[in-house]
C-alpha cells in the first residue's frame, strides 16, 4: 500500500517491535521497498535488520522512529567502514559506542511510542547485538570483509590504508596549515601496523605497480569528485608534506565527507567538526527575578556576540569582515567566515542593543524564539547563528522543576489521611512550586503510582492559604466514582459537588451561581458536560484539572475547544498515557496547561513538518520543566513501591444497570421471605451470581448478546485502563469467573487494542493451553489474555503481563491472590499493577468493605467457606447488603 508506513515501537522490556501505520501522505517507492525489506529481515533477526538499515540510502525517507534507528545503525556501519586493518582483524572487530554518541542519540531522538524506555542501557544492549551479529557474519563469510559489506551496500568503500592529516601550523603566517598524507604498513619485526608518510610507499612498492595502485585506490576514488585531490595526485604533491594557506585548508575541510566516503580517514582540527563553530548571537533571558509570575511575566534579557561560547566585541566581529579569505583567526581560534551571515548577525545585534535598554521579553516570547517558531529580528535558532540561554533566576527555576527532589517540602495540609511515598511528596512539592510561579503542569506518572492522591494532597495543601474559590475537576464519566471515593478516603474535609446527573438528578435544571460553586472546594464534572452547562464555562475557577487529559488530544473537537475556554487561575493535566507518542497530541495538551507555550496550531504544525534532530532537542528542553513523569521501573522510586501495586477501581452503574438492579433486589426480598434452610441459601447464592453478572454487564445477566459499552460501567473502565496499557504496549491478564462473558470481553478488547488477544478457561484443551501461554510469553505483542479464575489458578506462569485486572470479584481473597500470582511469580522483573473492579453502591462495594474490615469477618472463615458465608446473614442484613445506594 502506498500510504502504509513502518513504525518502530520500543516495548517496556527494552525490545523493539515494528508496526504498520497509515501515513498522512504517499510513501514513495524507494521507501516502500526499504520498509518491506527491513520488516521481512526484522521478523527473523533484529540485529541483521538494523545492520541493513545502517547501510541503506540516507536519502530514503522513513517514519521518524525508523529514521532514528537508521541513524543509530548508520553510526555503527560508518564506524565499521572506517575501522583500520579490518581485513586483518576480521571477526575480532568490536566497534565502540562512545558516551558523546549516546548523548547525541538520546538528546536528538524523536518522540515515538515507547520513547520513555529509550535510555543508555538499551542503546548499549542493541549496539552489543550489532557487534555480535557482525562478528558472526564475518566468520560465516569466506571472502573479504569488503565483499561482505558490498553485499549490503555496493557503493560502500572500506577504509583504505591512506590517511589525510590537516593541522594548524603556528610557525608560519603565510602557510598557517600543514597537510600530510600517510599510510599504514607493517615494518620489519613489527607486529602492529604503523602510519608513515605516503612518500615511503614510493620506495616500498617501487617494484610492484599492482600493490601501489591498490594502496592509492581510495585516493583515486576521491579524485573523481575532488578537484583538489585530483590536482595533488596528478602533480605528485600528494606524496609530500605541504604548507597551505587558509583558503586551501577551507577547500579541504569542506570536502572531508567526500574523502571519508571514498575510504580515507581524515584527521582534522576539532573546531571544524563542531556545528556551532563561528560567531553567533547569544540571548540571555531571566537573569533577575521578575516582578510578576506566569508565562506573560516580563524578563530581563541581554544580547551578546559569542565565539564558541565566549563573549567578543562588535569591533572584533567587524574586523573579521575585512578578511577576504574563508577562514579567520580570532582569539586563538580559527573560524569559518561567512560575510553575509556575519553582516546579518551584526545588524541584528545593533537593533537588539537598542531594544534591551528599554524593554524586556516575556517568558513565552523567549521560549518561542528558543523553539524556533518565532524570529528574533528576522533570524531563528534554525539558522545556527542564534542561541538563547537562561539567566541566573530562570536557570534556578528550571533546574528545580527538572529535579523535584530539590524543591522545598510542602505539607499536604490538615486532615490529610495518608502518608505520601517519597516520590509522591516530590510530586506535591513540584506542583506547589509551579503554583507559586503560575505555570501549568502535566503530571504524567505511570499508571498505579498515585496521580490522584498527589492532586488531592495539592488541593488540600492550598485550601487554607488561598482565596475561597472552587477547583473544577474534569474526568471521564467512568472515573466519577473513583474520585469520589479517593477524596473521601484521603481528604474527608474537602467538600465536593458532582455536576453529573448520576449523583445529582437536577444538575441540568438550574444554573449554579458563583456563590454556590465556591461553597465547595471541588466541583467534579465530565468532558461531555463541560460543553453542555454554560455555568461551568462562565465561572472563574481557581484550578481546572483534567484527568485522563488525552481526552483533549485532538485540538479540533468541540470537547477540546470547550475545555480550553474554561476560565481559571491555573491548570493541571493528568495522564498515564505517554504524551510523546504524537506531536499533535503534545501540542494540544500543552496548549491547555500553558496556552501559547508552543505557539499556535499553525505555527507548531509548520515547525513539526521540518523537525529534525536538533529541533527535538529544543522541543524537549522547552516542555520538560512542566512535565513530571515517573515510571514504575525508575531506579529513583522503585524502593518506594511494593512488589505488587493493588488498586481498587470503582465503576458506576449505567441507567440500564440501575433499573435492572432495583428489580433484582425487589425480587430477592420477596423470595427469601418464604424460604428457609438449603432453599434459602440456594436463592441467596443464585442471586449473588445474578448480581455479579449484572454488575459486569446487562448483556451477561439478560443473556441477550448485547454488550454495548455504554450499558456497563465496568466496560467503560476497562476501556480507559486498556487504552493506557496499549499506548505503552504493555500486556494485561483479565480474570473473570464467568466463562460466558469471555468472548464478549475478547471482542471488546480487540477494538480497544486494535489486535486480538487470547482466552483460556476450564474448557480449553490441555495441549492448547501450552501454546496459548507460550504465545503470550513470547516477544510477539499479544496485548491481553482473558482467563477464568479457577482455570488459571494453578501452574501457569504469565510473567509477560504488567497488569492484572479482576473484572469481577471472587469473594475469597485466597482465590483472587492465587490468580494474581500468575503474573507475579519468580522471574517477574516488572512491577505488576493489580486492578480490582468494584461497582459503586452495589453488593460488590459492600462485600469489599466487609472483607477489608478485620473485625467483621475472620479471614480463615472466608477462605474455608468460599462464598457460603454470605448466606449465613439474617434477612435484614442480607437485604441491606444487596440494596443499591447511589
């Protein structure tokens, strides 16, 4: 297909997967061919696919993620080709990955799925695989290494024995540079080769034209494209040391890439390889504390002329303009002189000097210039002649935001009923520091790390110190019950109003006044209702906080536009989904928390189209202070976490479920009035199963095959959680005690993940079980595995899963724990998050509360009697437990 693009995804275990995605444009034929080739090889051997990618045409454009791995692999293949004596060392070759190369790759990596798992250890591991694969290939290959490399890339030239050297010559003002060609040879009684001037080859190969031609082969290749080398070869000067003027040296330096592609390694001054070489305009912003805070705060700024980071005067720069040659010597350094660029820099410098005397620059303006979406007197950071850096005050702020552990501790406030883990306290400190600066925040901690408790602690901490103004919390409808429970649990003194008909039937009938809204600490509503209730839009809130903020990732929807119109002092976005997966999503989220930070959608779209390696560096630098994301695998927090992170996930009943639930309670009340003994126990246990089925989905209870998501709170919760799991390409086990709902769950999750999962229950053949388990445990991305609690209770090892979901509850903790331990076993290297679904206001919530209350029930009694203990209650206790409380 002409619009199918191959995307590289980093999985949480550090492996790479390839996925086909639909491209917004047409993929050209060369890219299609390369993609298919890489995909085919990748299925068999990842390292071999990367080597093929490294030898591929640099001009063939691939997806940003695959371009990154092409750059990584190209670094390897380029160093391979330039390895001296490769034909001699053969399979003993070991290409080294340098720290500065790792730093560059990480700094310039594009945003991609799994970006958060991209780190030094992963790059080193893959690099090691490349070395091992190459060594294996060379051992298998009977011909020359050059022939093996040409099988990958016919135009590749192995490093020859000739080297070009260019050095500064401080002893001559007429010829400030010296050139010398050398070659490697083994002298008598020497085990290692040495480099000696090329003139000695005339003597060594005086009687062998063939050997001489072979030695000079790389020079002949370079001479085909370089007039300079052609002239040196024809005149014979190539065999002698030469003194060069600055213009001759510049010609040579500009052609280094040609020589190296031809197989000649060049030793040249370090200053030439630095991309920042030359004079630049430097802006320093925020040296002193501003009088006000926020993105519109006016910061001090000054403009300087810089040479390699050091300040020079305008008169020194003008003096360089008088140089007629392409290289000039200034302050002990040689720099390339581009008269047009230098004149432009001086012109902008003079204009900026006038502005700095009377005006400041807003933080937002400074960030726009730094990103490159706005010009500074006609130039941008993309011109490589403009740099912008933080002054003392701004630098101290950014440093603290990027290192939350360095921020002063904030108390969670009065009546806070929990002890924050270390990293959660750091999160609270970070939120409070941003609050003091009036900067918006994106708290993007991994699922299970407690974003909710950090936000509740933050709201509680500022309650006594701020003006009495309500916060607006916007959440998916499926999370209303969760937030209600967590607020009551952790900060019971916080008052809240739920602006949703499920909790307040008359919410849409009357307009809520400012006094009414501000009488609460928090107003909780849903994304859909933000558009529907004008009084939510008209009120001025203290904070607008979005949970599952990926709901506004599409900037063009009515929902997103309505949310962004909300008036408030400041904003916070919460998301467990990596925000770096798509650039468009990133812009929309940041446009909410700090409007205008990344420019308009048009400006950012234009910026994104031209985004290259250094552009990603600038973008990361700008967004990082306002983003806090900790992973379960982070070494800095792993000691704070339990081995299993257990979460209760509360689901609300749908209207259909409420109606059926009330009917079921009424029927049970009539039935148990006349029943006794075993008959009564049978009615109760039978009803318990019906209530569980109804809490799962009306379609299961009615057995009508209708499993619409809107009719089940649990299906809505499952969707929310699994979208985040899919975004991170993690795997999940879903446990249910009902075999009949497994196909419906499978169909539903297939739509969420975009691919099928697996099912295992009591009826699954023993032989098939083994193949199902092996497939789930393999490197193939099989996102979910639905299992019946009893069938999965013993003997299964499913450590590929990061998550366990108990879709319905088996009211015997021992049975549930045994199922959970399918994922949490010896060999599990990941932190496992256990999600226990509970339907709010139903028997599920009441029994869960009883199980938690050690005074009400003995664990031994529960574990020995299964669920029979429920039938031992009297009629009134029984009906109270089944009764619906909304």
